[in-house]
C-alpha cells in the first residue's frame, strides 16, 4: 500500500506541517521507522529518538508541535488529537488482518448431543464441547479447546487453542480466552487434619463478564462456594493466577506474573504491574495502582499508587529507597563514631580525678 501524508492526514482529521506528497507504505515504531514509514510521538522522550531516526511522517499532539518544529523543522508532522489512536488506525490500514474464517462446525470436533451451538460459530477440528454446553452466536472455538459440561458462553467469544473451561463456567459476550488458559480448576483449599491435608470441596464456579480478556497460560480457580468473578472489561495478561473466590471489579488491568490468593476483591480500574502478589482476603480500592513486584498483605485504599514489599504508598517507598541507598555511608559513619567513643572512653579511664578536701579548706 502507498498513501500520501496528505491523504493520511485527511483520513484521521489531522493537519500537516511539512511535505504532503511524501508517500507512506507502512507504520512503525519511532526508533525503527524509515523514510516510507509513519510513526507517532506522545512525549518529549519520543521526540529525542528522532536524533537518530528518520521516519516519513510523525503523528503528534498540538501541545508538542512548536517544540517539534523548532528542533526538527525538516520532518513531516501530522497534528492530531490522539497520536496513538491515529497511529493504530493507520497500522490497521497498512497491515490488514486475515478475515474471520467461516468453517462452521467441523466434523472432527467432538460435540455432545445435548450441546447447543449458536449461529455463525466456528468450531475447529479437535475441539471438545461437553454435555449441556450453550455457546452463543458468532463464537470461535479453536483446536484443542475443552469446554466442559454445563458451561455457558455468550456471543462473539473467542477461545484459542488448548484452553480449558472446567464445568459450569459462565462467560459473557465478546470474551477472549487465549491459548492454554485454564478457567475453573479447583481452588487451593485444604484442611490440615491428623497430619495430612484433606481437600475442601470446590463447589462454586467462575464467571467472566462481558469484554474480559484472559491471557495465555493464565489460570482462574473456581470458588469453594459462590463464584470467582472477573468484572466487565477486565484484562489479564499471560501467566496470571487468580485464586478461588476472588472478585475483580470492572476494567482492571493485570500484567504478567500477578498472583492473587483466595478471596481477594478489587474495585474498578485497578492496575497491577508485573509480579504483584496479593495475600488472601485483601481488598484493593478503585483506581489503585500497584507497582511491579509489590507485595500486598493488607487492604489498600483506592486512588493511590503503591510500591515495594510490603507495599506502601509511593512517596513513602521512595523515602525508604533513598534511605537504603545511604546505608553504606551511614555504616561508615557509625564505625567512625564507634572508634571515637572507644578512644574517649579510654582517655577518661586514664585520667586521675582529684577531689579537693573541702572540709580542710574550710577549717
């Protein structure tokens, strides 16, 4: 595909500063973009990369255009309200995806007679659909998927290869479950009795609400009783672990390696960076942000950013880190003080203190 900078600007409602006739063939990141690529810049850090990169055109917000023109007047700029959004639109234009297949229900899929499959579904070879499963319209069930008995899937869901849904899982509309995810395995619940662990029956289920996305190899345990729930619009990255009876709010975003023990609850718009660990029965408030590798053992108030293990508020953690950085210097100072105290103690011990004979002087 070839398209001019001017035409791209018209498509996304942008204003060109530079040569509108330059032809663009592809979209690329700013560090790797060449003369035939379009890219985007959302901050001054991105702009600094232009000292070594030479893209054909750059989407930029109006607040940065003066700085951009002053420092890089020979570049082609397209001013838009949302540079990343415009870039994504062009990226989809330059790299069109393969259209959705329409294979229907493969005869090589294993489907129980009592299962109900909605219209316009693709059930790929090797998929297994259990007894009394209900699958809504427009779903794609890829090879190797296991959907166990009594599961319910809404419309336009996609389940990628080798994902497993245990019995009685409830899935909303437009849910994406990536490869090898496991939804509904038994929760890690045991009683220690007479020297051994006895299993607590895990008789609940899992509910994935509308527009949830579950990453590859992520696991979500079923509840002991009731439901483990993932709220509307929540996105879980690859290799995330959600324990039994957890209840996540709407539009949470968890990066890879996050682990939640049982019965954790979160509000809406909670963000967990990579490898966050949260102890059982903890609540995380609305719009809380947990930095990478945070260890959470108590409830966290919403609307704040937390770091560290144990996790504390961001400003407190920075003070702790600054103090830790000074430990070598403080240790040296302490040793010097110890030496000085030892020397002073030795000198005092060597001195002879004479007490005047006050009574004789008075006499």
